[in-house]
C-alpha cells in the first residue's frame, strides 16, 4: 500500500461558496471486487465485499446499489431458484423476493459466513465457513444442521444432480448425500485437489473447480474423478457458466472455454484487462464475469472478446491521485486509471495499462507517469495512450514517483532511480538505502527523503548519491506517508500517528493532538497553509497550524474503510476510499467551519479492528492498555474453540500490536478476543484464501 505525494503547487480555492453537505460520493471511478453474480428476471446482480449488492437492468451498462435491508457485509454468493434470490454473506443468508429491491435475513443468526446456496423443491441448502451445511424446508424460517458424515465444516460449494446433493469443502474434497443431507459420504476417489471452491452439473457430468489443482470431472455422481485440465493454465477455478454447448470456467488466470464438457479447454480472455476472475454467470447468450479489482466484464460473442461494464459500480479501490490544472487523475488499483475534468463530478476511464494496476500517478506539464509493477509508463495525451518509459529501471516494483523540475525519481523496493529525460532512461542512485522494503518519496528543498516499511526515513543531501538514516525521535519506523510543507516534513506511520521534523529530518516529534486513537495514517494532502491526513477507519483530519492540533473532518465517509489517498482539485478535497470510490467535500466547508481541536484522550482498554480485513494469510491486531496488565489475546473459531493464543503475558501501558499468522487455518470467519482483568472484548476477522 502506498501514499500519493501531493504537489506543493496545489493551492486551495477558498473564496468560493460551495453548497454541499459533508462528504459526497462522486460518480466513479467504477469497478472493484465482485465476488458473486446472478441473473434474475430483468436484472443482473453483483455481490461485493464493501459496497454490498449492486443491480443492473440493462445488461451491466449501468448499476445502482440494491442494499435495502442489508447490513455492511462481504457477499460471497448469489443464486436464484426462479422465485427468490439468495445472497450468502459474512453475516449469514439474505433473501429477496422482488429481484433485489429489498432483502430480509433468513438465518436468524444461527450460522456464520455463507459460501454456497442451493435450492431443490421445498429444500434450501446453505454451506458455511466453519459450521458445515444447513437445511431449511420453510424458505429459511428455520434451519437444521446436516453434518452427519460431513467431516469438513468449510463448505464452499453445493450442487444438486437429481437425487444427489454434493458438498465441496475447503480441505476435505467432495461429499455426497442421497437423502437431502441427513447423511454424507466422501466422494473423492481420484480427486487429488482437496480444496473445492466450485461445483457444477453439465448434463451427466459433475465438475469440481479446485483452489490450485484445476478442474476435475465425474460421470458417475462423484464415484470416480478424472482431471480434465488440458489447456487450463490456471489451477484456481472459482466458477462455471453455460451458454448453449459452451462451458466456461472462471479462474485466477482469466476465462477458459470447453466445448466437450470439460475434457479440453482454451483461453477465452481477449479484452479482459483484469484476469483474476472471482465469479461468472450467463444471461441468455451473454456472459458476465466479476473480477478481483476490475469490476464486471461482458462478452456478447461467446467469450471471444470482453468489455468492462462498470458504470455505477462504486466499489473501486482509488489509491493514488495526480492533479494537473483542471485534470484530476486517479489510479483505482487493478481497475486501472481514470480522469476527471470537473473536480471529480464525473470520471472516465483512461487507456488500459498493462496489468491494469496504476499503483502511483504523477503529472507535470503535458506528461503523466504511472507506476505499474516494475515498470513506468508515460502518457503525453492525458492518459489516452501509454508508452513504456523504463529503460534502466530494472530492480524491484515501483512504489512511488516524484517530480522536481526536469528530474523524475522512482522509488522501488530495491533502490531509488533518477531520470532526467522524461523516463526514457533511468539511473540507480547511490548507496545506503535498505533493499527489500517498500519506499515512498518526498522532496524538501534540495534534500530528497525516502520513507520505508520498517526501516524509518532516509535522507540524501547530494541528489541521491549517498543516504543516511534520520530517525531520531521516530518511534514507529513503518512509514506510510511523507509530505513536505514549507520548512517542515511530516511522516504518517503505522501505529504512532504523525511525526514532524523542522530540521530536515534530523529530529522528529509526534504531533497527534486531536487524532485520538486513529494513529494509522495512510496519506497526506496539502491545501495552501492547511494539511490533511487520511487514516484507517475512513477518517480525514485537518490541521491549520502545522500539525500542532488536528480536527476530524471525515464525518460522512465510510467508517469501516481506509482513506488511502487525498488530493485537492479546484475548490474540493478528494478522498480515495478503498472499496468505495472517490468522495469529495468543499474546502471552504471544512476550513471555515471546523470544530475546536479535540482534546487528547486518555488511554483506555481498547481492542482495534484488525488490518487488513479480509486478509490472507496474516493480519495485524492492535490493542490499547491504560496501565500495565496481564493480557491474553486469542483467536476463536465460530464454535467457540480457541485455535491460537497470540499473547499471554504482562504488557505495559500504551498501544501494542501483533502480527497474526493464520496460514494454518481454513478460510472463514474467526474472532479475536482480548482479556485483561475484568475487561473482555472481541472482534471479527475474515480469512480469505
């Protein structure tokens, strides 16, 4: 994760009286993660991990949120029985009888994350992460657990073929029941892939998509399996769809087509700029896929070519801004890059970048640069076309770019590079920088600064020839953001909040008055004499006195997401919210009507939400103690069993964090619990493999 450096030349236009109420979500950019797709009546529905459910009545041309009755949830599966739509989510199972206009919960909290749903006559089946399978015979009014013989409780797929009910589990392969789940028996003879994430019935053939081992096929209802993966170059197969005699598989490497019931496969991903496919469905002759970051794509020619159909799907991942005059550019993760010429009112997609992932954008004059993986691309026509500009840039992924006059600096995980000819050639700079860690850049006068992940800040006073660590007073060395303002340098950190240096990095002082507990600062933005900071939890803070005090001006942003990028465009402050697109608020509204600075709060017993969440395979858990205490921090599964003890020791007063490695656990929902004295607090974490 990186932070965009906002140019010192961006000045706020504070004299305009703008009529707006707090933060407003802009008209894009679009796309993001789509885990589930389904067709019902005149609608196509998409399930996302942050924006809820979206609905389209014009074959994906436009989308609108369809969340009436839903809570904030990660939606894993959508399916229909002809009359109802069922949505499986972290919070359980929802049902809509009116094509998504409204939803009701139909599991009464009796089971957790629902990864699979299947319906047959009066029977409704649900597969869960950690609690096995459930059956309802009364449209979800009540449920019974059906797990006799089902020795793996992580049910990620369900399929029905006549009187046979199949359950695909993560780590336990396939089970079959011939009595509606009353009893189960293993059905995995020849099935070498044990993590089943998709099941499908194609005529008399049962197909199993695995996480890493490709597709397996059975023609005797799971009695025996063969591995028909010829031509299937990616082994993580997450879904199947049918159009006529064509069978399609959506995988982590794109879409594959089979015309012989899965015996042979050919790639079918032309135009699919994001090939990490998480869901796939057919709607008549049309085929749709949902991707991990690129939103929804449509094929109207049986998979021969694809086009993005994301207008209105505001579930994108804006992580970097670049502003140049009236043009504002945003990189939306693997959804590509977008341009707004009206201060974020509307966004239009730029030409596709290889890999689609604009991790960093900077602009100067007529040049727009994009950092994509280990490559820099240049556009001289506002993103209408791109050319590679990476000669000599051959060491590590590009984490940041900064421009100073004719000089362009690129920070990679290995080094810092300099180009003086618009990226045509790059030269590695001098010694002293640590390798193997992400880096971000800041320029202050003639000094060049690099912030690192875990090694603090480095400074060069000779154009990058040599580097020295400058960390005196910097108690948190994981730097997410660096920005220069006037003679001051500011660093946003992982757990220590904001630090300021007034002497070119020689010494640092924490400046957190008013930040409260929101110490994970991801980005900065500049507006004349004012400094903005964005943090985890959807918070934006403003300081009008060089960081001495901060005021929360983020009211109205999604509180459960991360503000990952800030920029000033005309009279607005734009905020890139991971999972919720770009939001904006008038500068005049914040700077003329801010509340008095908050008083620094006294420390208390507090357990923070883990970050990132969902995660794979590790996440960070932070907790706060007002005094020295004996602490137990443990991970609990949905059955209340303790699966890991992270901390069992006396800890001093203050904020603590620990890395939680769940590589040995199955995908699903878990809880982490902090116990100290009479204080007990738990929060939910989501492991997605």
